[in-house]
C-alpha cells in the first residue's frame, strides 16, 4: 500500500501554480512588447494601396463645316483688271471689286467684257471691301470698246455653204474660243475674237 504525504501534494500544486503564473505573465509581457497597438500613444501605420482610375476621354466630334453660300452678281462691265495687289482683281462699272480665285478666269477677261461673277465670300484688303469670285461667266463681248457694238450672233446647228469662213465660236462656260472653216475647228485665244462676228457655243464638229 502506497502512502502519499499531503505535504508532497501541496508542494506539487504550488510548483504547478507558480509555473502557470510565470507562463501567463510571460505571455502577457510578450504581447505587450510585440503588439505596438496596445501601447498608448503608439501610431499604427497602415499602408494603403491607392488605385488611380483614369477616365476614358470622350472624343469631341468636329463640327461640320458650313458651306459658303454662293450667289451670282448682276451683269457688270469690266472696267479694270490688275494683279498689282498680289491677287487677280477685276473692277466693274458698278464700283465693285472682285478677287478672282481661278487664274484662268482672269486671263479670259478683258476690259469692256460684260460678265456675271459667282460670289463665294468676301475680303477686306487695304481697308476696302472686295468680293471673292469662284467663277465668271461672260455674257457679252464688245468688239469695239468705244461704240460697244456686240459681235455675238445666235448660234445655229447647221451652217449653210453660203456662210463666209472662218466662223468664230466662243463657249462662255469654258472660256474657250475656236475658228471654224466649215469642217475643222482650231482653238484660238479669246483675244483673237476682237473685231470678229462670234457665235455663242461650240463649233458643230465638237458637239
């Protein structure tokens, strides 16, 4: 029969209790030392990740250009032609000045011509108002600027053998002139029409 002394039991309980106290005290100390959030006045810095979202730019639609309206002037007589200002310029008997956008229109004109201009804008050079002309239509061409006699004749579809050749034609839509001998037509300069009887249109062999 084993006899256990109560003194020994009390001693073991005391050792176990003391060990438990030491263990929990150590855990508390470790927690206090290694947990900065438990210390008063200690700032805990949390590193946050910032996500920057760039909005997709919506393209701005370009405005549709408004076409420049065009109008035709009344029939006017060309009084003056010049390029001295750096552009092709025609001044009429009405006092209006036109800047011709197409050089061919300028070289097809002469003073004394009666024309109509297609206005497609305006300018203000040298403190004066000018029209911009995108096209020019010749209405009448005088053969003598002093008498203003017209040499335009009505065009005909068939030219009889009694006609005197050559016959001169002028197409105002293309500013082109021809000399026709009854079977063949040759392009000529518009200035060669001066003093001639001219038929409006194109020669029969070019129709």
